C-alpha cells in the first residue's frame, strides 16, 4: 500500500516500503495467514448493523460471540496484523455498515520498528475512511496493551513498553481530535509497573482465555458496550 505523504516526513520509495529520515519502512501486511483469513471473511454471510472487534491476534483470540450472547458480534482479528493491514481490509468491513467498531491495533507496527508518526497517520486514515464510508458507525479506540518483559520470548518486542506508552498518548490525542471514545485497557490489564499482568499471559503479549472475561466485564462496567 503506497502513501504519498506522512506528516511531511515520508518520501515514496516503492509500494510496500517507505523512507523516513533515511530509514526504510516495511508497510507489507498481506502474508499467507492474512490472505487465508481474508478468504474466510469474504465467504461468510454478510451482516449489517453488527458489532465488529477489529485488530490483530489479541482480538482474533477473543471468543466475542460467547462473551456477548444475544449481540450481533463478529471477530475481524488477524494474527500478526498491523495498521497497514487494517487499512487494506477496512472497506469490506465498512460495506456492512457496522453499528460499532472496537479497534485495537499497533503492537505489530511497533514490533517492526515503525515510527509512531507512521502509525498515527494510519490511525488518521482509518478514522477518515470510517467517517467517509460508514458515518453512522460508532468508533471505540482501545489502548495498545502493555507487554510483560519477564515472560516475553520475542526479541523483536523486547523493550517496547516505553513505545507502547508513547503510542497510546498519541492515540488519545487522535481520539480527542475526532471526538471518539478511548478505552484505556491498561486499567484492567496493567500491573503497578505498567506491564501486562503476569497472571493474564503466558508469553508476555497474548492473553489467557479468562482475560477476555475481564475485558468484557470492564467494557460493560464502563458502559462501552
């Protein structure tokens, strides 16, 4: 996916790669698993006025239909996805005119070293696209979850908690700018040190099944759903 400009800092290098301050940016997203998930999404029956949970593997692993019985909930999480991937598949989601979208995306962008300016520009594009194609959709932006360094086996994510905090601050600014709803999941998932609670994860990034129960309890308690 090529972009002409990002905050005036980016020059187009090639489709799939961008240059920012002499740093090559990997904007690819259409890996085999992504394409398999998209093939599946394209084949399932279409639903209008639904509730969409949109994001990466953290969203994909949630059994949202079980946790929210009686609601028209669909899971549009794809493991490994990033903000470029969300942009690449957003039109298909918006064609169904969802009532609500709960977005959680960005950790994989940070994992591949994307500058926060690039990620936030993509957030701006996502929001603009929703307003253009499905203006009645209510958008909920969820904070990127913290990591737990003690049990995290993935070297590419080591030391990223500071960036997670910086990204969430920037996301909140975007949310305020567009008068959307920001959901601070750190209130339920972060420990006193600001890391993902050890009892809620096995690998420092993904959540145990019971964590999703707490997630939905939090959404209901805060009247986000």
